């Protein structure tokens, strides 16, 4: 379209475009056909596509989203072209899943592996940095699971599909609170341990207060706290 043909007062062109009004009905039919094809495709891809997506599944969904817009709206392009591309993506997806099943290294390369973020009540800061997970993001996940203190956590994994897997301790240990210090109501549910100090950076607990944390090198310490037993049993 030439610049001279564009006018803000041209309401018909803005609303209907340059095609005839009948093309709106064709757009509706194209959209309906693509929608039904998408339902069939997602069902064929399996239940995983309706759950938490892996890296390859996310890439497939993004590509499908980019592909289906053209055959739905562009009169010059037929629907079969878009459907053919969608079937090709389905074939690639199933082939990749088959190869992942046969080759563990390929599976880790394409799907991603599990990353250990918390080990025995201590944040694994290097792994968190490599995975681009902040303390506050991790603490928010723990708070959502009714966990008040790192002393309640034995392991936290970041799975390849992006979800957090949390393994709790059967009995709480002294550790670093995951709630803000200003939330006094929550802190009252945790008892302070004056003889033990928790690193404010990673949660590593020591009986004394050394100059530097031997786990992360931080020099800021706070009094370690332990979740009251009655609350821990109620949370489980």
C-alpha cells in the first residue's frame, strides 16, 4: 500500500482491510478449521503439552503460534500449507522424543537436566546464579509451600521443565528464615538459637561466628532460627 492511500478517515479500510466483506466469513471458517486441527495436534502430542512445558515443547508451541496466524488471515495462502507445516512439527517432535529416549545425553541437551539449588539447608549459590534463580524467587517458592526456614529443607531441585521439586526434612533444623525480618508474626513461630549463627547469604549454620562463611565467603551473619515443632507437624 502506498503512503498516499493511507487516511485516518478511511474507516472501512481500518475495520475490514482491503478485502471484500465476505472475506470475514472466510476468516471465521479458516480459524475454525485451524482451531480444530490444533486440538487434534495437541492431543496427538500427548498429555505433556497440557502440563508444564519442556524447552522443546515450548519451542514447538511458539512455532505453531507463529505458523497458524498466516493461513487464518492471509487470503493468498491456503490452509493446507499451514496444516502441512504443523504436521512436520509433529513429526519432528515425536522423532526428537524417540531420540531422547534412546540417548540420555541428547535428552539432557534438549530438555535440560535437574539443578540442585538447596542442599542440606544451604543455598547452592553458584547453581542458582547459573540457573538465574534469585534468593527471593526461591524463597517465594518455599513460602508458597508453607516453609518458613531453610532448616526445613533437605533438597530443592529446579527441574528441566522449570518446576521446583522440594524435599522437606522430617525434623526441622536451625537455619535461615525465608520470610522478611519485618514479618514479626511469622518470626514468632520460630525460636532463635543464640549459640548458632546462619550466613545471611547462603544459610550455612555454624556454632560460632567466623569472619567469613566457609561455604560462600560472606561475612554477614544472623541468629539461626528453628521452626517450632508443633507448627512443623501442622504444616506436614
